[in-house]
């Protein structure tokens, strides 16, 4: 697991290393849901999994579990008893949806900032370090992906991670990409094995 210090160290930007290998996205989400089930049940939140298909994509399974785990942990923390959190995937898009308090429009641009909290009265002792969503953003970017949030107060939040169109088919060939910097895509396939 990666310590928060690796993501907070301002002196060494871009030093995050990924160990890319074929990753079954459905397995990553199932492991995260299983790991957070106790916390969700302990707070009376229903945690579910909704994987529509199970692409295999080049990525770092440990870092992807951390990314999704940070989103799920935050969703559980901000969802009241009786609410629900759903971790899902369709293709190479990951979603985490909750029925929590939601986020005011003026706070949305800052939710991925380091140490930022919408509720200034919250501290590390009352939940979180203020780094989980910032780390999730860095991990999405490290995978050449994007992360965004849609929310309204009282209507929960939807976090969406798009990891691009690159997948690995059953024989290990990278699909969904064209020439990169003039390079033949078949040479990229050799590097992902």
C-alpha cells in the first residue's frame, strides 16, 4: 500500500511508479467492495457492486484498488444510515455512487484538492486526512485517465473514473488504440505483456 506521504511530497512530483499488467476491472471492484463491506455494514450503509462487463486493461491493480477504495471509503463516510453506495464499472469506466449528503456546487471544483474539506469543522480525528480524493485523482491521472464528480446537496454524489478505451483481449493484444507518436500499435502490445 502507498503511504499518504508519497502523494504529499511536493519535492518529487511525477515519481509515482505503476506496475502495469493485465487487470480484470471487475475483480478490482469486487475486492474493494469486499474490503469495505464491514465498514459499510457497521454504519448501516448498503454497499453493492454493479459490473456490467469485465474488461481486461493495462494497469496497476494495487493502485486501481487504492483509487476505488478511496472513493468507496469517502462515499461510506458521507452516507447516512439507511443509505447506499454502489461501486460499478461499464467498459473502462468506473463509477462510485452514493445517496449521501451531496456536495454544494461551489465546493465541487475543490473536492480533489489536497487537505481540502467541505466541512471545515471536520478533522483527521472525525474522519479522513483530506487526501483520499486527491490521491484518487493522482492515481487516475497516472493511469492516463480522468476523474470527475457530479453532485447536488441532498442527492448524493457520483464519481466517475474514465481509464480510456485501451483494453486487452483474451489473447493479450491491446485493442482500442491507433498509432501512438507514429509507432505501430503492435509494438505497444509487446510492451504490455
